[in-house]
């Protein structure tokens, strides 16, 4: 039980770190390089590995980023920050899609026929 | 069942509405014809068709595929007798078919993959998806729509027909594919290679995966092979010259796609320079319209698209998601540094430079898969909900799109102004004086080219309409008048810098030499002051050195300066009406299309400064070849009495020459002022002996003739033919034979079916 609690706490810390990296990246701290993506997604995949969650989590992340991108886009248009959020969105979408595709083909009990 | 019928009727009503919408965009008599690809086929499709048909040379590859389509436009126009309505019909077909066929595709895909079909959900999701697609395509450049834009409905239509054929194995759908591709042949030619290469491989892969993995059905490979053969056979009339040019060393196609310059300068360099500005993920996801683009309504479609993934996993949605992700990556080409480097690397694939404008070229396939993904998501999201919820959300989506594209539906995308102009409208009525001038040009003897003034930076012609705005686009003189025209600096090819410098230095004799070397005999002038005043970006932007100020070339800074320039040239007025005049240059100053040079120089500067208007100049290779036959590029007169030459031009690719050798024994040159191509062939009495083909004057053809080898000291008859033309002839034969085979096959099948029934 105690171990389970620690695992949840560790996972939440990982997720929190992903968000920290994401928001720090949006400030331009990493010069918009690929480093924050590599670090962020390493931590995110570790989170997925520990929690063994479905693709829905990645899509929820993507949905959050989509809304964030929209909020950024409406007043300013396709600026640097908006596009950076777009890159994060795309990567979470692809991560979710990989999980989703795997689930669609390997978990017949929860999937639709097609 | 009743609901399905109602939905289908609704789809038909929407598509009819979309078809008639463009009829309200332009007032009767008004047209919009500009753009760099040209839309003059709406004005006179028959002349456009005939001019293209005559171009059985390497240049013809560019437009040859448009022939059946322009012929169809001619048939429609002969009924309507009105360019305004012809344009409206064209746009109406694009809009209505784009919606309706997307609706059919979605309905078909969803129906095929569902066990229990719920009456209203599939057709409703299909209608909403069709509207979403119509909303997407409203964002593309409608004022200058080219034939390539037909892809917006041809892509879904062919996808639908292919899918139906692969599912039902009914060859009638295959026949539908062939008919569609031949009627809209322009969309399967050289000009739309990027759109074809971007759409069909990906969509065929999708269909293959869908049918094999999801439906677990077999692929009719034999039928598809036969269909491909029929397609190639029908389109051979333009594909064969294209393929021939591809394998032709130094040929145009090879140069455009495969040369080092194509990969470097046209590909990587262009991509590096533009990818940050062109590749916008947010724009591709939200698809904002030109109006009301930045409202919260833009979020509706992407959110619904994403929410579908939160339901139970579906293989169909997964498959669409994969294709959406691929196409979003390609259309934005700006996702992560590694992604950008990967796209950059793709330019090393031969021909990939065609995707340097990635945001345009991948757009059609992206918009298609995005719409399908949206529809499947929409369906997944609401299939378990009450019907009223699905209808309400669908109406919200339709309403949001309708609100955003309402100005488009009113025609505001078309009624716009020219770039680099002082708010000059793109919509106008044709000036009858201009059409009379073009009519006069058509009647001129085929003995030289035309220079159109004022000169522009690229190669556009500008002409104000009688009412409204102005035409800015490809040369009317060339594409409707049927004469090779030089309307801007670019059209001079290797001479563009020379022309610019001659004008800048006010070197009128030098300019005359250039006109003479390019076989320009006529000067077509538009004296309208407005085309100089209202287009500040024209005509002084010179490649490499950006000159925006008109004072850079005082000799042509305004119409008064043009008048002064022309007064210094040996011209005779042949036609004048309204703003339009046509002059003929003094024949003595103009080199005929075929001539025998009296002086041979080693560079263009020699020819320009020389006094002879029958001289020629060679490059290093030409002069080395000439030297082996005792002809020296030294700027001295060619020794001995030169033969006399006369010619007739039975076709665009054939010249019949009569040469009076006057007992000359020494070699001499015969110059043909047509663009150099290795397949130009000169023969005397059907023999090539004693004739050496070389390049001359920086662009033209010449033959070193050795009279001793010809063995005739008197009058000889020679022919010059373009060998490349044979590919067009073979192409037409194969296309004709395939069409006959198909017609007979269909008739045979039809008769048999009829008999069987009886």
C-alpha cells in the first residue's frame, strides 16, 4: 500500500516536471531546441511506464495543449509561442495515437469491431 | 430508412446550393482571369486549346494535358457564350462536388465499417464532414484559382470511385475513374505533379490498409492493373512526351526536378528561407478563414476531432489518426528541429523539390484526411448519444463554419485587389480594343516574335478592363494571339540581364540587336498610363538586384519615356485602337527565323556591338566545333560569297528551306532561331551528311553546312524538323486506340447485357 502511494506520488512528480519543462520551454529558455522535447517525453514515457495508463491520458494532454494553443492563437495569431505549443500538441497526439492504435488492435474486449 | 433518405436529400440540396453560389460572385460581363498559371481558357477556350495543340515541342509538355479539358470548356462556352457564367460553372462544380463527394466518401467508409448502421448518425456525420471540408477549401486562393484547384473535388471523387471499385469489383466504377481523369485531364499532367504525388500514394495506401486489414477483403489486383493500363493508354498523348523529356539529357523536366540546382537552390535553399513563415501548425489545425479567423469558433472542429479518441478504441479512427498525423507533419514541415532536418533531407530524393512550397502542395491531402478524421470522430462521439445531441452539435459546427466563411460565400474571396497595386480590382470587363488588337495579331504572318511593352519584371502582361479592374497574368498575345511573346525581363531567358543593361545604358542599337537575335519582329504596346502608375511593384523589379524605383531605368520610366524610346527605333505602325498599338520593326534590322550569318563572334558582346544584323555568336563548344571546319569565331566577315536562303513553315515544328549555294565550296552556317533542342534535325535530300548541329546565339540552333559533302553546287532543298514531335504523334495514336478499345468494350458489354436480359 505504502509502495503504491510512493508510485503515485512519483508519477505525479514526473507529470509535474513535464509541465514545468513545457512552460519553461515556452519562455524560450531552451532556445526552442529539441532538448525540452527529449527530456519532457523521457519523463512522460517513464510516467506512462509506471502508471500503465491508456492513450486517453496523452489525448487529454493533447486536448489541453490544443485549447492552450487556441487561447494563444485567438489574440496573437500564429506566433512563436503558439507554434511551440503546437509542436508539444503534435508530439502528445502522436504519443497518444501510438498507444491508441496498440489498444485498438490488442484489446479486443474494449474495442469496437473496426 | 426515411431519415437516411432525408439526409441524402439534404446533401443534394446543399450541393445544388453550393453550385449556384458562384453565379452571384461576378456581375454579368465581368471576369477574373489573371494569375501566373493563366486562366485565359475561360475567355477563349477554343483558341487556348488550338494554341496548345500546336505546341508539339518540349515546351508543350507544360500545358499539353489541358487539351481535353479546354475542349470541354469550349463545348460549354459554345452553349453559354459567356465567360462570366463559364467561370461560375467551374467554381460551382468545385464547391458543390467537393462537398457532395466528401459526403459520399464518409458515408461509404462509415457504412462499410459498422455492423449495425444507425439510421441518422452516418449520413449526418457525413454531411457535417462535407461542410467541414468545404470550409477548409474556402481558405485557399480563390481569386487566382488554376486548373490545379480542381483537386479539391477530384481527390475525393477518385478516392470514392476507387474505393467503390475495390469493394464491389464493378468495372463501371473503374470506367468512372477513366472518364473523370480524361475530362479533367489538366489535373493529371505535368503542372499538377506535386498534387498527384502528394495525394494518390497516401490515399491508395489508406484504401489498401482499410480494405485488407479492416474489411479483410481481397484487393482486385488484376482489375487495378488493367485500370492502370487503360489510364496510361488514355493519357499517353501528354505522358509520352513527358517521359521522353525525363529521359532526355538536358531536357526541361530533368532540369526542373533532378538537377543539382533543383535540389539545392529550388529545394533546400527555398525551404530553409521560407519554412518558418509557411509552416504553421496552428493555422493548419484551426484552418482560420480570411474573415472571422481569430474567434473561439475555430476550436470546435479540432476539439471534436480529438474528443473522438477518448471513446472506445476504433481501428478506423486509429487508421485515420495515423494518416492525419503524417499529413499534418508534411503540410506544416516545421515540427521539431529533427522534423525540419528530416524534411530537408527529403530534398535529396529526386524530384522532391516539387514539395518546397509544402504548405500548398500537401494541403489537399491534409484537408481531405482531416475532414475524414473529424467525421469519424464526430460519429464515434455521438453514436451512443441521443439523436438530438448529434444534430445539435452538428448544427453548431455547420453554424460556426457558415459564420466564418460567410464573406467567402458572398464572393468576397474573388472580389479582391491585385498584389503590388494601388487597390486595382482583379475583376473587370474585357476591353474590346484589346481583343481587336489580339485578333489582328492572330492574322499576322508567322515570321517573327512579339515584344510587349511596357516590360514587366517577371513575364506578366497588364491590361485594364473597360470597366472595373485590370488583367495581370500570362501573355494574352501569346496564349490567345498564338505568337511567341516577350512581355517581361524573364521571358528573354539568357538575354534578360543584357536587355536590362541595354535599357539602363540607353543603348538603343544594343537593344535592337537583342530583339533581332531573339527574332522579335513586332512590338505590341499598351499606352495606358494607369498600368505604369497603379502598379508600383511592376515593372522594375529585376532578379538579383531588386529595383523598385522606376527611375532606375529612365528610358522606360513612364509612357512618355516609352514613346521616346520607340521613336528611336525603326518602326512602322501596323495597328492602333484605343490604348493598343502594334508596330513592325524594319526587316533589315531583324534576323529572319532562318538565316545565314555573315559574321561569327565568340561572345554576345561582339554581336551586340557589331553593325551587322545577320551576325551570330557561339559559345566555347560551338566555336571549337566550328574551328574543325575552318570557321573561326573572330568577328570577321565569313569569307566568300554566302548562299541565299528562303524558307516556309508548314507547321510549328517543320521548316522547308531553299538554299542557293552560288557555287560555294566552303562551309557556312544556317541558323534557326528556335529554342535549342538536340532533336532538331536538318536534312538535305533526306540525308544528314555534311550537316553538323550546334547551339548558337545563346539559345538557338545552327547547322554547319559543308557544300562539298552535300555534292551540289546549285540550289538545294532542305528540311528542318523537330524529332521530339514524334512522341506527341505516337501519344495521340496510343490514346486514340485506347479510347476506341474502351468504347467498343463498353458497347460490347452493353449489347451482351441487353441480349442476356431478353
